[in-house]
């Protein structure tokens, strides 16, 4: 157990719909990262937040948005869903401060199926 | 653009040694990490190299050459449970951590 919690674990919805994925980082971690993993693919970086502020943006579609709240949990909103959005969405967190160790702690992921 | 290249698939025999290579081309470089992912599971951290050289953690070792933009993960005394996907990842400038497409390792008895 990494200490990162993601909900829901599974989600099935229809094209055109909107969903929200939730992530709680490890206690004490200030950074939250979102990744998308399509079937048998690598992890595509979407976006990173640090202590409530957006820190880095990757290949995140305009239909997707995210935010990190004062209690440090984060939500990823996916709208106007398309079949190609079906994927595993992972959230990860990392410790604050200097001495970066390269370690991201991943949650178990939210599997989204768009029908 | 930014890219990480690693072989898509490697097969080895139980008890053997296998090396998974990773070459990268990124805007800024702070370090190379390796992650293991079993089917349907979460990626788990294996190792990190910020400086040139070899880092050893039990049966796993990782190497980095910054001048060659190259690294590898070495797995020794392979076990069946090592069958998984292995990802290299680079922390780039701008606080991004980007991943390669992954190498699927099959360990045969």
C-alpha cells in the first residue's frame, strides 16, 4: 500500500459524459501527479500540482481539467468523453522539499471505460 | 520533443541476468528512475540515478551515463515473479517526470 488513495477504482460511462476522478496523496506529500495509461501503453504525463498550484502541464487535453484543494486532495475532471479516453488513470505523490529521490508513490488507479 | 526509448519486450530464463536499456532525449535532466508494474497494478519504484555510475539494490542494479543519455536496469537471479513491465522515467526541467513506453519482461522456467 503506497498510501495514495484513488476513487473510484472502476468507472463505466457513455460517450459525451463527464466524470471526476479523485486522489488523496500520502500524508505529508505536497505534490500530486496525474498520468494516463492506455491499454499496453506507457504512462502519459497529464499534469502536476504542488501545494495547490499547478506546477507542470503535459499532454492534457482541453476537455480535461484538474485542481488540487487546500486539504491537498486532487480531482481530475474529464468531460465530453470519447471512446479513446478509456484508460487507467493514475495519481502519484512525492515528498516535499529538497533532496529529490526520484520516487513517485502511485495509487492503484481508476479504470475508466467509455462505451 | 522529449523521448525515452526502451525495448518493447525481453525474454529470459529463471536464474539468469537481464539488462533493460533506456536512452533519453529531454529538455533538462535531473535523474533517471526505474519502475516495475505488474499487469493491472500500480507502478512501484525500483531505483533512481542522478549521477553517473551504478546503484545496487538487492538483485536490481541501475546504471546511468549522463554524457551518453543512457541508462539500464540490471536484474539478476531472475525469478518468475519478476515477469512484469519495467519503465524508465526522467525528471526533466519544469518539474515533469516523463516515462518510457515500457519493456515487458517474460521470465521462463
